[in-house]
C-alpha cells in the first residue's frame, strides 16, 4: 500500500498554467522540480507544451489563408459576375 507523502503529488493539473507561464514563482518551481523526477507528468507536459506551438502555426497559416480568401472574394465580387440574361 502506497502512502502519499507531502511533496509527492502529481502536478498534471498545474501543467496547463505552467505551459502558459501563469503559475506563481513557487508553483512554477514545484512543477519544474516534479517534472525532473516524474516521467508521467513530464509526458503530459511535453504534450501540452507542443500545443501552443501547433496552435500558433495553425493560426498564422489560417489567418494568411483567410485574408487571401477574403481579398479574393471581395475582388471577385467587385469585378462583377457574368451578365445575367
Ligand atoms: Zn507526476
């Protein structure tokens, strides 16, 4: 039977804020120390830390595409479609 000892708690719940840099200095230090010794939390951390990078990449690409698409649509609209009738 395993008895949890103080300071041995997993920090998965803090990892989201940790990745975003939203933790206090003390919490940040605790998480950093825990990641050093806990492979399970480190795996979660690596997955989470990849997300902002992926999101920013996707957002940049989506924005560029979205703007181009908008401009194209507006220009196409301005030039007018084929005459009806
Ligand atoms: Zn852990």
